[in-house]
C-alpha cells in the first residue's frame, strides 16, 4: 500500500502578468503537472475567463455546470467545483466563459476583493501548492488573486516590450501588499518562449536578469512547437512529449520552485 502523502505548508502562487500571450496558462498547466509528477499535491485554479488552462487539460468547458465564477459569487463552495485527479497529483478548479461576468457582478458585493482568498484559504493543509492562472488585466479578478496569493510567479516573454507593464503590475502588487496582503511578494520571474538563436531573446533575458537579479528563475522555458501543440491534445507537456525540451524545462522549473520554498 502506498504511503500516504503528508502535506507540508500550502503555498498559494499566482501566475500573473497583465500582458496576454506571455505564457501564463502554459506555465500554469505545465508547472502544475510537473509539481504533481514530483510527488506534490497540487490544485490549479483557472481564474482566466478564456479558460485556456481548463481546456488545455482536456476539460470541455461547455459541459461544465459550475466553475470558479460560482465560488466567487458565493453560489458554490470551492470543494464543490474541484475536478480531482486530472493527472497524477493534480486537481483543477475550472473556468468557463461565465467568469467574464464576475468582473462586473462582483463590484456591488461585500468583501469582493477577499472572495478567492476565503475560498482557497479553506484548502490550506490539503495541498502542497495552489497555483492561480490569472487573467490578462489588472481588474477585480486579478486583485482577488493578489489578495489570495502568498507569492507571485511572473512569466516574461523573451520578446520586444518584455518589461512593458511589469512596473504597473509591481505597483498593483505594492498597493495590495500595503492594504490587504502584507506578506505578498515575488516568488520568481520566469523567462518564457526563449529562442537562443535570436540576439533579441538573449538581450531580453540579460536585461531581465540585470533588473531582477536572483528573483529570476535559473530555468528558462524554450520556445518549442510541442509546447504550443499540447493544449489542443488536452495534455500537459510531460504527457504529450515527455522526453522533449519543453517537458524537461518545466520539470526543472518545478524542482526550482520546490527548492525556493
Ligand atoms: P497567456 O496565458 O499569458 O495568455 P499562453 O500560455 O496562452 O499565454 O501562451 C500564448 C500562446 O503562446 C499560446 O498559443 C501558447 O500555446 C504559446 N506558447 C506559450 N509558451 C510557449 C512556448 N514555450 N513555446 C511555444 N509556444 C508557446
């Protein structure tokens, strides 16, 4: 009989950058699955109304009756919407397009910034990691993630304007830190879609490392076709192409995330 996994202190990490297309959902799916494969118990919360983390793990959004939206509006508990055992060690709280309405509907609600914190806070001790895949904006959903998170993982795409908007994100982080979540900080900056053949990618990586120093993960996520294909097969990269560079990079990131704790 397998030894029961003992959960340590739960870490709630938001994967955040208000710029779209920088690799948030790809990182959410693949880091979560890689942490699961490392023997951790992981919950991935899809907080992006596009639901790319949900569909990328093979869940049909149109079949879902309830999602994180119902939890934020207090119409369901988070336990009621968890889909267990997506892959080894990984549970999912899905998003559907309903979530797009939450941004507006929450405005008139009490304690609207604290809804996600209350929900995921109730799961402390049940998971090693709770990862939150954030929407590409600094609206109320993202504020909920900033209030709920212990720390942030910020993916930065190795392209032109890589740092654009990051200052604004850090301002939001500081505001939430001073008012609502005193221990909030950066857990790590992640360089994504790196193509070492281009001078630009190397320049951007150097610039980010100069600016953020040790906060940048040593692991760099390469740009690979397999990583862009795997969501359409509903599989994390460690299943879709286990031997490839993409899978290896997310496994290495998972080990670094564990070590950083
Ligand atoms: P975000 O969640 O920040 O909007 P995504 O993770 O959805 O970003 O990535 C944007 C697009 O880039 C998607 O089509 C995704 O498949 C692709 N992509 C992300 N990371 C990589 C990578 N390392 N290599 C190749 N394509 C990638």
